């Protein structure tokens, strides 16, 4: 019994000392994951798209994750809108996403729209290169493009933005695809 207690104490002391020695266990995290809470006010027409887009981003990222919240703790608000999709953000991980029905009427995919706009919330700009595999290519990929998953390069960029919790990349932006209006 005494030997088990001593062993536990020694093991605990060793684990506590490893960071001081510049060595940490393989499962030790260098930083905390940033959680971005969202309030989905978009309604039932967008609920499946929001769920899938959130799942796609969460599966691709390590430094930041989306989680449902409510009006009291959310930094992101998702709102259904009759116009073109738009995102207003003052820093990575916060802002308002207007999920525009006009783009759906024109034939664009709800889930891709949602995932693209969440990319802006995470700090990514538009990339109108027409490549459907690049989520932030937005409308330039055409209405046949339904890819709603971020490319590895996009996920890496977001993870880089949130490596320090997103604080070094703070900036205010409004993303509107005026070319498609």
C-alpha cells in the first residue's frame, strides 16, 4: 500500500517536472483549443446546412472548434436573410453570418454557402479562383459545386490564425460577394 502511494507521488512529480525539462507527454497539449460558440437563429430551412458545415469545419481543425451556444454566450450569430450571403466580423471567431436565400434561389448549395461564410468567421478571405475544392472560392466555382469541406490549406490557415487563440489576427471585415449580386 505504501509503495503504491509512493509510486503515484513520484509519477505525479515526474509528470509535473517534464515541462520544466522541455519534455512533455505525447498527449500533452501546447495550448488550449479555442471554442467559438454560435447561436443559430437561421431557422429550419438552414438547420441541416448549419449542422453539416459546423461538422466539416470541426473535423478539419485542431486549434478551434465550433459549439452551439445561446444569445448569452455566443460570439457568432447565424441569421437567415433574403439577400445575398454576407458575413460581418470584427475578429476571428466572432461576427454575424447572414445566410442569404438569394444565392439558394440562384442555385447555390446551402451547405457550401454556410461553410464558406463560417470560413470568414474563422478569418479567411474570399479566393475567387473558381476551384470547387477550395471552399473560399465561393460563387466563382459555379452552382454545380457543392463541396462544403475546407481544403487542407484552408484548415491550416485557420489553425495558424488560432494558434494563439486568434488574438494576433484581429481585424474587422465585412465579406460580401458583390460580383454575384
